[in-house]
């Protein structure tokens, strides 16, 4: 077993009968499903499941009306019915427990049907409950500084309360000295796209990410125990040759989804790309800045 996916298969009402409270709750169910399925997958130990590699749990209001994909030989799809009204009345912690409980019921019904060993599934469920449904974990092993006086390790938060990825700097005994957030989103964004943590010197670490095959370069963060965070993109640093890289970096700062948001810096980089006659940057400014400025003047 490798993959788990919990999804909300509850439909919103037609536009003529919009219920904003209900629609908001449906979207919220989707959020809880997303992080709990990542959590389940993260904690699930290797086990034999007759070549089944994926389980999808669809939560719906009526099992008879659900339009979910069908199971096949190595992908299984199961459903469970949930009460949206009950969900909206729960606390955030209660919502997590409710969703994971429904998903576990559906999974265990499949486990029984397939005559699989239950231990791995029960272990994973109990592990999530033991974490109070909060996805807070260290990722990979801590790395020692060159002088062996410090350690650094990736720590992520990826649940309903917080979302971010950090470097924890500790002393030799493991006592936390400084936690530095270097990216706004947690495990689901970075777990499969970033390299191991490396020390640049005795006070800064390097985290590499997002390699570019065409330029054979790699973007990276330099994160310091003093709390400094610098994101570097070799394509952008060679902007006269590659204004596209400058524009891409500006968009990353502007949107703040992958790296910590800084719209002022993002706009500065995008404008530089536009000054180098990069058409996409020029069009972006016209679409996002010029129109906004004109509207503000009109108002």
C-alpha cells in the first residue's frame, strides 16, 4: 500500500438555491480530507495488500447518489456517509476526529472484505489520534554543523491550525535554539520536491529545491540561525540572459505560495523583467497593476 486519498464527494446546491453556509462547510470538509489523507499516508507502514496500491475514501451525503470513480484491481474506492450539519457544529478538533473516524470506518470495511491484516491500519489511525489530528512532524534526519556544535532539521506543520515549513536549529543535546520559517506551506508542497538539508557554514544551512532541467540549475534557500531567509534562483540572477527566470521569481514572491510572500520585492523583479522587454512581464503589469491603479483613481 502506498497511497491514500480522502475526498469530499458532496455536491453544492444549484445557483438558484445557494446556501453559503453549506457551501463553505463543503469546502472545509475538503480541506480536512486533504491534510488527513496526507497524514494517514505519512504514518502508514509498509504492508502487503494483494497489489492494491491506493485507497480512495469518498465522503458523501447519500451513498446511492455518489458519483465517484469505480474500484479496479489495484485501486480501491470506498464511501461513507457524513452529516454536513453535524460537521458545522463541531470544533476544529472535533471536525478532524469526525472526518478521520468516517474514513477509518470505510477503510476498515474494505480491510475486512479483502481479508487483510488489520494491524497497520489500526496503528495508523491510533497514531493520528495520538497526534490529536495535528500534522506536526520532523522530516528526515537532523544534520550536524561542520564544527559539530549545532544541528538542523526540517520541521513542518500541515493541518487546520497551521501551515508552514521550518528549520529547527538545536544544540548538541537537541535543545531548540531557533525555529525559522522559510516557506508558507507544509509537507504536501515540499516532501517530494526538495533535497536534503546541507550546512553552508557553522551558522547557515542550504535547502535546495525546484531544479530546472533546461538550465541545469537549482533554486535554493539559505537559512540562518539568526532568522535570516534568502531565496536564490540562478536563472533570475542571470536576468539579462534569462528575464523569464526573473519574472518567475517575481511571481513566486508576489503569490507567496511556495516562498514567503513579499509583494514589494515580487513587483520589483517583475518590473525589471518588463524593462528587459519580457512580454509576459509587461502584460502581467498591465493586467494586474495598471488596471488596479486606474480603478483606484476612478474610485
